[in-house]
């Protein structure tokens, strides 16, 4: 049950982030609530909450330091991914951020701008990272 909830959340978050540069609160709140209920049911609530919180901390710091660079929707989405993927969240985030960085550099080179002037929606990259981890054998709500 956890896998479909996570995948649907990632798809909707990616689509809305691409379209409007926003990730709806109702989406991440619903996914978080479902993830917590599933984690409690599986006896993994502590671990799920720990990884959700730990994953969100660096993104929260980045959003507070430079709000124009990252929104709180990204922070909440990262927390949800951590809630579902557990310790595999680190691999998912590294993949997602690596892809986002590479894409940003390539776009910047194509437009002859500095990479710091290129803004990208992050949800699709987080989704690609999480999807890759899941495809390679990571289990939602580990």
C-alpha cells in the first residue's frame, strides 16, 4: 500500500511543480499522514519519522537561508520521501540533486547564463531519485 501512495504523491508533486512551481500542502500532508499510519501499522513509526525528519533538516536550512532558491514544498516533499524510503532516502536525494545539478548546468550552458541564474523545479528530480531507488530494489516504508 505504501508504494502506490508514494508514487502517486511524486507524480502529482512533479506535475504541479513543473506547472506552477508549487507543491500543494494537501498533497504532502495526505501522503505524510498515510505514511505515518502505514509505518505505525508495520511497527516502524520511529524509524520512518526519524528519516523523514533527518532528510528534511538540510533542505529546511537551505530554504530558510535562501528562500528564493528552494520552497517549503520541496522541504515537505523530502520529509515525505524520507518517511517512506527510510535510510534509502539519502541515495534518492543524492541522485535527484545530482540530476538537478547536471540539468541546471546544461541549461545554463545552452542559454549562456551562470548556473546560479537557472532555477529548476526540484520535485521531478526528487521523484526520479526516489523512483530509481525503488526500481533498484528499495522498498517503500523500509
